[in-house]
């Protein structure tokens, strides 16, 4: 057995900055408004799955471990050290002592156990957290400050999961006091900010925790006293809110607005590349004509991604080449340049697949059946604009694209269930490429491509079991290459979140996963 140890990382400077009296309940001096761009169906990290919920709740909860934003290494959080058994089935965590939840409840092994019980309880209906535990098989409390997590088989992404807000540790007293439906309005963690209120559709308010002195080493001594998160779901309102001072931080600016704001000295643009999947269109391999590999490859060759990056994303985003963004762990650089635009190659592949323009109407057909693809188009992430350009580009190679807009994520999921589509735009985020399992394992309910390959299954499952870094890198390189050889997706761009903030704010930074700001580090110039 081998121990990972980094000591008790007491942040003396942070304690000095935060140990004074709490900010006034009604008029915090260093107060900002942070613009959220989505209203998720819920804000409970153990239940809900959106990235948006982590923006405020990363400030409320600590996790057992963290990833350093720069090195991506695991560092202590609520656990000061951890040990992995040689067979990979038992993870032992020694917990930090002297930590209290915002309601005064002491943090200990029993508190961790209560959170694991809640997350894995079927009645919780966890959308993400429970699945992040992988082959979880229970826990064992060794003593007051030592807990073991047991697995039924090795699962190397466990530490990565435990570092994310969805597995943040909540007060067992608060979990017992409030129902599953009500807890999201009364959240209690151990983090640098306390939860004040949540008014759905309107605001979330957090206030600085004056006793916080157990954060990870990369937390610094910021001076924000209170943060009000407000919803700006209408994209055109975001830059106006920044320029008027109605908000001091905003995420997911439209690229054209971000480009315009670069000329405004009162605003700083903070682009952050998000690890995980790129903006992509997944091909349905079970439906004509994308059941034909040559057709899928032709659509890839027939796409001018550079033109899309220029027109839609204002060059803030890089071209994507595979199923992982370039800053995701174990990214395979050998796939860079695959399926670069080649109209001649696209036409050759379609001819080889038996398609020709038999009636001279500009669209190809075979046996009188026109070459038409149905594309499911959700409204976020500039996907409608991308889909419109794809429709125009594919027309030049004789393919008719029919765009099917869907208004919400739930509507997208319902459309996918019908199987009546050729491509669907979707992506998810994460640093560990185990996220590929959800979309490419033959048996996964989210295998929207419908592609089944025992060889790909073996590679993905073994990559999740292996703990050796070089072995995992080799396996994930194989998986990425196979996915692109089979042309299962059309990758468009690596996702970049275009954040903007008032120039009065200093040390704006984000965690290793890109979405979640390090607001304990942020300071307001001229503030106390």
C-alpha cells in the first residue's frame, strides 16, 4: 500500500483575511453580481447534473480531494491523505480535523458516510453523482477521522470524481432536517462561502464564511464578502449587464459580443477552454443514410470547420478533431488533422456509396431515395448557427440537411428516444476521459450513435480499471482513433467559455474543470 500525503495545508494568510467579523447581513461592502446563463431544473449537487449549478455551489462545498488548477494533480481537501489498496478495491481517507459545517456540525467520517448514503439511495434519483462513484460497493468507518470507500472492481477515475462539486460534502444535520425537495433551498457545506438563499428564476446569494481556514493550497485571500448570482438566460442581455454595471462577472458571452467587449477597458475577457467533449454532432449509425460509414466520412470531409470557427466563434475556439477536447487528459494528438475539409474526397466517397444526382436537382440520390439527413438542433452553445452553416456546406456536396430544432434538453432527449435522426448535437464536460464510456459503450443507454463494437468496449472498460497512467494513455488513444476511424462523430470546436468581468476584479481564475470560478481568490480593487 502507498500513501499520498500533503500535510495539513493551513492557509495562514486566508485565515488572517477571513477571521474577522462576518459581513453585515444587509449591506456587504465587497459585493458582486455574477451572471448565470441557465436555469437548471434544480440546484442540489447530489441530485442535479448541470455544470451551471457548480458555479455557485463550488463555493459552498468542499470535497475530499481537489485537482490543482495548474498541475491537474490531486491535492488534499477534506481528506489530508489517502491510500489505495494494491488491488484497487479499497480507498482509505484520513480526514481533516477541526472542520465544521456552516451550521456548526462537526465534520468527520460519519458525515462523509451520510453523504454517500444520500447519493447512492435510489430515492435520491441522482442524475450524476451516484454514477461518478463507478462500481461503488459501500464504505467502512475505521475511526472518527478515517473512512474507507469500497469498490467491486478497480475504478481509476474515483479520485477525479471525488474532487468534483457533485460529490461535495454536506452537513448531515441539514440533510436530515430537510427533504430531498427542500434541501436545495437550505444548503450547508464547509466551504469558503455560506448559502444565504435561493429564489428560483431570480437569485442565489452567498456570504463569506469568516472562519474558513482549511481550503486547498491554491485558495488565496480574496476580499469578496457577498456574491449574488442572477440569471441572464437571454444571451444579448449579458454584455449590456456588464457594461451598465448590473453584473460584475458573466459567463458564456456570445462570441460576437466578447469580440466587441475587447475594446472596452472597463471589462476584461477571460476565455476558459473546458475539458471533456467538444461541440460535436453524433451520427446515428442505425438509420439510413448515416448507417453507411462512407456517408459519415463524406459529411466529415464536406465540413469546413475553419469557416465555422471564423463566422460563429470569432476564432475564440480552436477546431476540434476527435471525441475529446485537446486539454482533456490522455488526448490523442495523432488525430489532429483527420477529415480536414476535402470536397473532392467527400464526393468520391458518396459516389462509391452509390449516390448520384439522377434528376439533376442538385441533391444526390440512390434508387430514387434522396440523400437527406435529419439533424437535431438544441438552442445553446451557438449550435443553431453551426447547423445552418453545415446545411449550406453540405448542399455543395449534394446532401440535403433537415434541421429539427428542440427547445430544451428534455426535448432533445425525447427526440433521441424516437431514433428518428441522423445527427444530434451534444457534449459533456470532464477532465478524465472515462466520460467516453457513457456515450460509446455498446450497452450504454446514452450510446446515441447505436454503434456496438466489443473491441471498443474492452478498451474503454480496461482504461477505467487501469491505474497506470501510461497504460491508460495508450488505451484512450486507441479508443479515440477507433471512434474517428468509424466516423461516429463530427467534432466542430473545443468548447471555450467566454467569461467577462469588471476590470475592478482581480485574480479571476477557474478550477481544473474550467466551469467553476475560484471566487475565494477574487478581490475587488479598492475593497477592504
